[in-house]
């Protein structure tokens, strides 16, 4: 939990610095592309904050009103964030459309170019770090945050290209860059909405994850067969339910030990799985 919260805290810090820098340079240059990128960074900061809160909330134990934990609070916040990003993206693209025919003046574009040249490697390496922690800890919140930083690289590159175009005498490059940022924001919002939809609809994990779970059961020679293998995504967790058959006459204590060892093996081999419910049946 400490490494996940540490990574989320780093994300908040990086996004805060990037947001302040982009707003300042956007004000100096008057670039609509940088204003759009500032809006993008603002929602990235919101996303980082939600990831931090989601990780903390997800660690809370089950209580009287939430028997299966609090994982889905993280997805609810992501869904609300997606709606906000969609609205902002539409405003950004509308402004870009209006400015395309009559682009405004961009002053001191060099400042924006320097900022983008700095922010691109910063966002890239932050994305790599968050992605590594997400895979190691099995955190969907950090995985989403890492994806945000990856799209930041794309949008920052678009703004950089737009500012260079302005410098070379093509003023439409600035609103064109803003439109690209708006499209990137729409892409993020759609991904967030789809992921939240999958979780709220209790979708099953992907085929590769199910194959790993099945592999553990197939490799267990002390059971004769298994059936009713089910799994569902609950926030950043995967919950598994399965029926196993043990040879007729197997003592209850031995059957319980077998089921416990199978559970431990699934939790070890598939880190995303956080809870396994095994029903024992005689053959």
C-alpha cells in the first residue's frame, strides 16, 4: 500500500508543477493550445487526486453497509471525472474551431516551446514509473493514471508542433494543436467510461487472467475435477468462485487443506485476484 500511495503522491506533485507552469506560459503567450493543455493537466491532477483517494478507500475493510469492500468508489469517481473531461474537451474543440479561421496572436512562443520540451520527458518517465508500480501492485487506479501521463506526451507533442508552426509563420497551428488536445481528452474520457462500465456490470477478467486461474486448478492433482468457475472485476480486485471435487471418502480436514492451498496458489500466481471462494464437493 505504501508504494502505491507514494506513486500516487508523486503523480499529484508532478501534475501540480506541470499545471502551474502551463497556465503561466499560456498567460504569457496567449496560446489556445497551451490553454487547452492546461485544462488537460488540470483534469490529470484531479485524476491523480482521485487515484490517491481511491487507493486509500479501497484499503478500508468490509463494513455493515459494504460487505464486499469499497473498491467501486474508485470507479464511480473515474466515471464522474470522465463526464467532466468530456465537457471540457468539447469546449476546447469548439474554441479551436472558432480560432482556426481567425487565429489570435501568440507571443513569446519560445517560452511555450521550451516548456513542452521539458514536460514531454517528465511525463514520459512518470508514466513509466507509475506503470511499473501498477503492474507490481496490481493497481487499476495507478494504471489509469499512467495512461493519463502517456496521453500527456501525445498532447504535449501536438502543442509543441503547433507552437513551432506558429513560429514558422503558420498561425493555424495553434488552434489545430488545441483541437488535437481536445480529441486526446475525449479518448481518455471514453476509456474511463468503458472501464467503469465493465466494473459496474460485473464483467469477467480477460482470457489471459482466466487462463492463469484455470491453470492452477488443472495442475492440482488432488482434486478430480472442478466446475462453476466464475470471476468478476470489483474495482482493482478480482473475485473468484469455484466448485472443486475431491475423491469420495476424503476427510474433511484434508479437503479443507487442499482448498486452502489452491486458494493460496491462485492469490500468488494471479496478483489481481484478492478473494477466492472455494466450494468442496465429494466425487
